[in-house]
């Protein structure tokens, strides 16, 4: 074979052996074009997993001058309308979404409620849920500890937290269950923890800083001899500070506390409820959440009250799996007979993002 044809044949074979590199998404910020994969778009941010490393960039939407995705997204906006297509631009505070056919559609960024990627054949069950329920998010927590020694100790803690956010409205359902026991050699097993707690809460923003809330909490705790505790609350809150990394709010309102103890004794009172909450985004995707609630009796402000505080740290390990540690302290000034006023609990384990 002539050397010239041999060279041509080698070039063709090399092209067949090395398929073309997939085109990357591009985001232009202040004149700089960044390449990678757009992983999330909201009314405030664009998240880009760059081709330059393993990290993700969070870019404020107002700083984005241009965007072009190769992947298809579902853009949910304006009364749950779903526009599907590639995101091909940002103009005049609007996203440009190009469907498979026709001209790009202009969607006001302020109207964007959620953006989800088009799923492929390798999509997981959780991915399907996130697309079918675009306004919902949640976590499932599991903590477990076991010790076999002079005293055998067994502990289990599980939790489920679901949140829905659409426009000015937010809804939350959360529940936790803790079970613990210990057994010393030669003695019978004793229960050290058996607590079930749940909360339903809704919020509505009246202004960018003022919101209203309504909630219902329920609890049962064998160790504290608490057969049932219910706390309905209604009130208003104020956002003291809100940025992309830090959120801080306070609230107040009316509440009614009803406690029924094992044996039939009860304690109930009307309360002026006070509360505070903070959410902080830390480096490496970690988040820190804290909340405190103070519920004093209207008739006995300093003698009959419940003070509850909790704080928790969430550190990502993979895209869905995180390490979680939380601390909860509850002080009840009028507990059941033969029980302590203060209880302190911890949960250390894993958390799965839903």
C-alpha cells in the first residue's frame, strides 16, 4: 500500500478510537466564560460543577451574563407551569429556555419556583421523586450505637424531615424517634430512652421580612412519664438577617400547652410563645441549624414554662449521604412526679437527602 494512503487510514482509525469530547455547559460571569456542568438553577443562584476540579461554584443569578446548557431542564414557574428545554440565556432578569422545537421561551427569574434536570435511564428512585415533586425536599436520619461490656448499651435514633416551598408559602413535617436500653450483668434490662416527637408547621411571607406561622407539636416520652404533650401555636415572625449563607429570624405568638402524664395527672396553660432560628452555610457544603423556643405560662410567667433548644451540624459525604450530629435540651419547670426537669439528648449518625 502506498505510504500516503497508509497515513490516511491511520488517521481515520485514530478518530474512530477516540470519540469526541462531550460539550460542556457554559456560564459567563463578568466577562469570564466558565465550563462544566450546571447542576442547579434557582431564582437566586446557578450551581456549576466545573471541569477544572471536583468542587462546585455557586454563582449569584444577577452576576450571570450568559448561560448555555447542553442538558435539558424542567423549569417550574408561575402556578406550577413546567417549561422543558435547554437553558440558553439570561436577559433582562429572565431565563431563556429553548424547547426541542420553536423559539426560546422567556421566563421571569422572579417567577421560577424550581428547576430539575431531565432524567436519563440511570435515574434513581430519589431522582424520580425530586422531578415528580419539585417543591419538596427532605432528609432521613439514622443513628445507632451499641456497646457490649460490663453494661450492654443499645441506642437507636431515626428522623424524617420533609419541606415544601412554593412562592411565599412554606410547609414542614418532621418526626423523630429515640429508643435506648442498657443491661448490666446479672440484672434485668432497663429502658433509658423511648421518645416520639412530631411537628407540623406552615409559614407565609407577608413581606420580605415579616411572616406568619401556625404549628402543631406532639410528643410522647416514657422516661419523662409524659403520655402526651400537644402544643398548637399561631403567631408572626421577623427575618432579622438573610443572605445566601446566613439566615436569622425571631418570632412570637400565642400557644396552648397540654401535658398528660402516666397515671392521669395533667398540666395545661396558655402561653406567649417566643422563638428564634438560625441557618448557616459552612465551607465544604456543611450546614448548621439551631432553634430555641420559650413557652411561659401567662398566669405564672417564671414558675411554669418549657424551654427547648436544639442545634445540629450536617456535613456532606457524598451527593446524597451526610454525617449528622444534633443536640437537644429540654427544660420543663413542672414535670411529672419523680422525674427531672431537664433532659439532654444527642443523635450521631447518617442522613440521606431526599
